[in-house]
C-alpha cells in the first residue's frame, strides 16, 4: 500500500582522489537494493549518493597530476564515479558533488547558524593530522610506524600516516555534546547498527570528546568559512552536510521538510565515528533532528586484508561485471556477505555462486518452465485445476518466505532476505522434481493436473520476479516479459511486495515466451 512518507537513504559521499573500487560499489549496491525494495512496498523513496571533492588530499593529488583541483575532480567524476553507477545498475534519485553551488550555500548557511548560536570559537591547533583520512588524531591514538611505515607516525584508528601541524582554526564545541550523544544511544539503540559498531561508538564517546577543528587556514581548496574567508571548512564537517544540503537545507525549505531526517545512512565501519558522533552533534547544535539510523557495514577482505588502493588489492567493479554481469555482481554482495560484518571475497567464490545459484538454480528454473509451457501448451499459460496438497504447501511456503524477506530488509539484513527468497527458488525446483510434469504429460490422461503444475510454477516465477527485482533488475525484467505479466516491474505501487504472494495474478491464456538464458554458463578459465 502506498504511503505519504519518504524513505530517504544515503551512501557516504565518496572521496574523489582516485577511481572507485568494489568497496564503494558494495555500499552503493546495498543502498540501491534497500531503495528499490522500499519502492516496491509502495513508499516514496529518495536515494542519494555522491562525491566529496575538497580537502588537502585532493589538492595534493591534483598537484601531482599537474592540473587544478577542479579539473582533477571533474575528470574523475565524469570518467570514473558516474560510470560506476551505470556499471552496477544504480537507480539513485540524486547525485551530489561538494563543489556544487547548492552544497556550498547550504554548508555556509549551516555553519553561520552554528556560529551565531555560539557553538563555534576561534583558537589554535597543534597536533597530528592524517591527510590520507582527512582526520585529526589525538596523541593517545598516534603510534610509531612499523614495516613500510617505519620512521613515520601512524594513526591507531586506521593505520594511516599522520603529520604534525600547527595552525589557527575555528573550533566546534563538540565536548558539550557527549552526554546528549550517550543519551541518544541509550534511548534509541537502533540509531547505530550493528551492535558491534554501537559498542565501539559508545566506548569512544565515554572516553571523552574534545572540541573539533572545523577550518583549515594553510590551503584554500575548500568552501570558505562564511564569517572569515581566510579559512576554508575542514573537509569532514562540510562533507557530512551533504545529507541535508542535497535535501534542500539553506536553499529549499519545503524540500528539506519533506525529506529530513534521513531514514538510514549506510557507511563503512571505518567512518562510523564521523556519522554517529560528529554528525548528530552538529545537528543537535543546529536544532535539527538526527537521522533515524546509521548502519556501518564491514570491510571487504581480499587475501585476508582490507581492500584499499594503498595495498594494491582494490578491484574495480568493471572487472567483475565484464565477466559475470551487473546482476551477478549485485547478487553476490547481497547474498554471500553478512551486511555489518567483515567478509572475504574471491573470484572463485563469485564464479561458484554464479553457476550453482544463478545459472543452475534460478536461471534454469525460468528456462525449463517456459520450455514446458511452450512444448505442452503452445506457449499459452494453462488454467489451474483444483489445488492439491503440494500446491497449497508451496503457496504457504512462498508467502512465508516473502514476509520473512521483507522483515529482513526492515532490519537491514539483505543476506537474510536473499536466503528467504532462495527458499522459493529451491521450493519451486523441488516442486517440479516431485510433480514431474514431463511424466504427467506422457500419461496423456491428466491434462488438468499438468495445467495445474505448470500454472503453479509460472506463478512462483512471477513472485520471484517481484522479490528479486531489487537485486537482479535486468534478469527480472526479462523474466517479467517472458511471463507476459502486466504493468512495469518495480515502479511505485505497481506489483507491490505486499501483493507478491497473492496467488493467481497471471491469467490463463497469457503468452509465455522462452527468453535467452538469464545467466548463461561462463568458462571461467578463459575469462
């Protein structure tokens, strides 16, 4: 059923200092699956992603490549980041860049408001700074480097090298918000998920918070501080604002009222502290509501190590999609990994799941049902006769799986949702094996029973097309067309998930066509 609420989901805005890898694609696909699922619930949805273009790291990278910072980020956005969205089939509603005028105006309006409220003061800073993470690091979290980092100081928070710097800054009174943050975590335990991330954040805040520098005065690649143009905003405190500036803060109050607060910020666990500590404190200081939920997913591990460009183990999404296709990419990350935990990935596992689950499981099921309807009924969906116990059991199982999958999405557990949906695939395959329609057809005396079996199988495929559409949009569109189903699949309020398990939606006589294999086999040793 359609509602008036807007489900607002965001990814982090990705730091544009290099090309994206599959870690960025992982976050973006998970947000996309949630967004598509909620659309099929009949909800209004707004899905935001984008890029973070300011900061010292971008400036240094542009200098190293002999171009201006704006030229550098323009090139990367158009050649790498926007194409990634097309590569992995992302249906985002908005894409924000922090060099856009709407973001600059909104960010300046936000910090001018905090300055006017007395939440900001001028001071000096001497301490450690990680250019790689664009993060100030306290003395307690700075260690001597080892191995390749020997002779350098490194951050205990993420292992990046740090530099000692001294400069004049403006500061946000972050220390004033420790008690309010702890109260937020206590009163709304769902605010930070999963529990492991919540425990880390609570422990971090209980250690005590220090006021946060919000400006830099030794370079100029950033948004000018509105009351002092000799300073630019510290990249994190203006980047976090993308969630409200994209929603209209400071430029479109009606839009802002419609979208804010966000339902969920999906972030990597390494940036959870920014989103669950600094960001809500900024909003509290501005008198704005905090988002409903911050969900921190785990790292992708390649060869036992966190994937990153610095370790030369970052894999571009194209490398997977060119071999397996975008649907398989989306499926693998939603099915094989537990969202919220670290997960190991490998080319071999992607290939094994592709063939066992997509090609042999789902794809072969769709192919043989269409083939049997073509062979035994001239491609016209037969009417179902009386439903017997096997059909009733299957229908009950499918309905339960749809409901359980929907509940899993609600708790942001896409892997559990896929497990439930795959119960349908396995149940349908098991049903066909047990009912053996090819044997019934040979008998020649049970045409009504044959029609019932094939009608039931086609209806099961219709359900799969709906519930798998958020994950496998290309394959499900092809299946939907094969089934002769009516209405655009996945559009707002068309084929809502609540009605997916309602039986008998494919009319008898509907033309069923056999499409090319949804997931053709791949010779991986030649890929």
